[in-house]
C-alpha cells in the first residue's frame, strides 16, 4: 500500500505540482483516506520528500542511461547529454516540479527547505561525478565545476520558462566552457 501511495503521489505531483497540495484531494484521487497516507508517511512533508527522492533517482537514472548511449570524450559531451535529458518533452513535468520545489524551498524554507537542499545536492553530485574524471581535483577546478553546474541549471530553467524557445547556443557556450576546464 505504501508503494501505491508513493507512486500515486508522484503522478499527482507531476500533474498538479506542489503548491497548495492537500492530503484530502490526494487521498480521494488515490482511493484512500488522508489518515492512511499519514499512517505510512507520518506527515505530508515526509511524503513529499520521499516522492521527490524517487523522482530525483528516476531523473538521474534517465540521464545516466541517456549518457551511457553517447560516447563522452570531453566534459562538454556530458553537459550536452544532461541538457538533452532535462529538456526532452518526456522530462518536462519532472523538471517543472523540481523548479517549483526550488522556488518553494526559498519561499517556504521550513516546509520545503530540506527537500530543496536534497535536490540541489543530488544535482551537484551528478555534475561533479560526471565532470571529475576530466579535471584535476583542486579548489580552482572545483569552483569551475560548481560554476558550470549553476550555469547549466540556470539555462535549463530559462529553457523551461521560455517554453522551449531559448537559443540552442546557450548549451553550446556551456559545453565549450566545460571543455576548456578539462585539465587532465
């Protein structure tokens, strides 16, 4: 039952987002009660955290699967692979939910802060782990990776907000910057 609630919650969040999430409408859609949801997840915040964790795992898995199919010779190849994974139409609902969570973690830090930090940590781990084989491990290169990570995330957000009308040159610029930090 817990897995069914979690799966249904993920679908609900992808359809309706986080803002104004109420357990009663969620429970009704899932064919259960809000008390049953709380039995398995204690609080709405715990439910959201577990749903976001599952979605993050799914997105990272999709990125890795996509990137495993591509020959990655330079850091920029990985940057382009992440971009393609996040801006793919099938990924849009997940990316939009992550964007919403980032904004809510700023506005409602008490409720969403920990989950937002988790998501940003997972993003950073993904980018750092993928770019690390290409660079010397030192403070300067780590700062460059962090900067690239932030620029890539900002570009993905811009792409989502502009409904896919952002220029493709943005990712090419980031790709070129990534290739320029290849120090190994």
